[in-house]
C-alpha cells in the first residue's frame, strides 16, 4: 500500500504544476444539528430536513467541461462531537469491489471528503468511501505538488459511516436510483497529527468533495466536485470551498 500511495504522489507531482489560489471558491453555512442523527445512510433523520443542500457537483475543471451526467450533492451539520456529512449520488448501476480498509478506493466509483481544519497551514486530511462502505483515510502534511507524501497510517478514530443503496448493489441489468452516504466525522479525529481546536460559531475550515465515476469503455474516470478546482487535481487546497460553522440550529418543522 505504501508503494502505491508513493507512486501516485510521484505521478501527481510530476504531472501537475503548482497553481495560484482560486479567487472565488464556494461557501457553505453549516448549521448545528437540532437533534440526534442515526448514521444509517438513509438521510431521513429530522435534523437533516432543514439542512441546506450544496449546489450540484460540477466537473473538476469547472464550466470548461460538460455538466456531469449524474447528480451529486451534499449537506452538512455539526454538534459538539461531530461534523455530519450526507451525500446523495445518482447512479443507474451502483457497484463496488473493494472491501479492505485503506485500499485505493478511487479505483471504484467513490465519494471523497477533503478537509483542512487549519487553513493557515499546508496540511489537510482526505477520506474516500465506496458503495460497500469501505474507507480510506489519509493525512497530508503538504500537497503532493509541493513534495508532500501521504500518511496512510492515520485513522479517523471514532468515525461512523453508512451507505444506503437505492436499488441493488453489483447487479447488472436492473436500474438503480443511486446511493447515499452518511458520515459522522469526529471533531477529535485530527488529534494524533495536529492540535485542532473544536470549531465554534464563526470558525471557518476549507473543505471540498469529489466523486470519481468510471464508465465502461472509457480509459479515464470522470471527476465531479462541489467547488471546482479549475484543473484535474483535488490536492490544491487553496481552491477548496469554505465551511463556515454557524451558531444557528437546523430548526425542525412543526
């Protein structure tokens, strides 16, 4: 595994030049959860109801490329223990093969979370998950194109994840609706690598999301993201969106 990650880092460093930060990344106001969230992948807990969706994902390069053929969107909440992330991925044929933790998950269709809780530093964190609920977590002390190497030994202690498939997993010939992801990301997850203060109302992190989609017969995968990078590289944190922690609560409808 270490050899695979190192080789991937070397490819990125060689192929992708350093770029200036984007001047207009997207922003998301993250409300506090109004009630407990059961992590089962179904996104039907009352607290989610009034959490806003992000805009639909676009191609990683932005408007210069065609609109993604399948819809992807995310919503988030937080409380004193977790950052909650919910994602909907439209997909007519839900499939996944990798079952071993810390596999190179983007070899399957996947959903990826990139978090930079200390925006003034070069460091950041990555988590990938497939439709079998198999995850891969990494710590990056600095981006690949600045000579960074992934720390694959980092694990998100206390992480909760679940997948719900709207259809049948790994069955060709029928039409699926897609799959949904639910994540409870502990706010203490970074402690083994950095001292990261718990967010308070007004705290801002950098964050982005990516979806890797493989199509049979195509030599390269599609990369769809929330806040466009402008180039085919998620490892440019200056182009990620802003996650703003709000003191407002996702008030429940009566």
